C-alpha cells in the first residue's frame, strides 16, 4: 500500500478523453482480474490470504466457477502508476469480472483529488474495456482507512480519515456514473481501531482476517456478476 519515503513528485499520465466505443463482448469463461495496490497484492499476508484469493474460494464453495485471480497490483502504486502499468493492455478474451481498488497512495503522497478524479475515471474505462465493455462486470471498491493502524498513531488520524472519505466520494460518484458495481470497505476497515487482529504484522496493512471479511462482503456482488447472462 504505502511507501514509507518522502515523495517529491509523480509522473502524470495522459488520459484519453471520451468513453470507449467498442461493442460489448461476451466474456469467455469466468476469468477474474484484480487491479489495485498493496491491499490487492496482500502486503504482509500469505498469498492465500489476499482478498481476491479468498473471494474466489468463497465462490467455489458456493459452486460458482471462477479462475484464480490474475492480479495487477504493487505496493505503493497510485492511480497514475496503475494506469502506466496497464498501458495499452488488451485481454486475449474479455475477463468475466474485474475488481478495482486504488487511491490510498494518492492520499498518502498528498496528490491532488483532481488528478485522482481524472485517473480513476480512466481506470474505470480500462476496467470496463477489459471486462468486454460491460460495466456490470466491474466491481469498484472503496479505499480502506489506514488511520486506524499503529503506523498512523503519530500522524493526524482525523485528517487522514477525512481525506480518504473525500477520495471515496469521488470514486463512488464515478462508479455510479459508469454503471459499475461499488462496495464500501472503508467502514469495515475502521473496525481495526478496536480490534488489533484486523491489522497485519507490519502495523500498517490489514490482516488475512480482515481480508476474509472483505471477501465475504464481495462474494454476493461477484456471484451476481458471474451468474449474469
């Protein structure tokens, strides 16, 4: 998630204006792509404890077929970094489902909400395209609140929380405008303030136990996506 170094700048990405004009495509199989940052890659937890992996196991337990998640995420990534990593990426066949969780590093690095708005909108467009130009096959997730972690104990927790809320107001509005699914993980993440077991051993990220809760919250939405004809 967060890179514990002073950031002195970032490289802006060029965002294409307008919406995708390609026709809708039917996903082939139930391939799942998870986009994000350290939360998605599961910093400080075992690979099996990542929330995408846990969500897939829950789906399979409910007899819903889904591939192992393909993850494009790295600790410290901002929206600009994820856009750069995706580049002109095209799927050989559309993914049946794409999840997107990104933005905590924009807040941590003090980047502008205006840039986040532009870049998150572009990421939603890319996600929709990767899902066969079907917004209903994309799930956007809100930014968790790391102010509850021991790492943030000596920081301005109230400010962090307020800024994360502001970024989430942006991503929720853009998700609604794009017609994708949206799920609030932030309220759940704040329970870490009272329950240390929800925090990973690095005192900064969330634990496998918390990711299991997120996966349980995601499962009904993901099941709806994968059962859609």
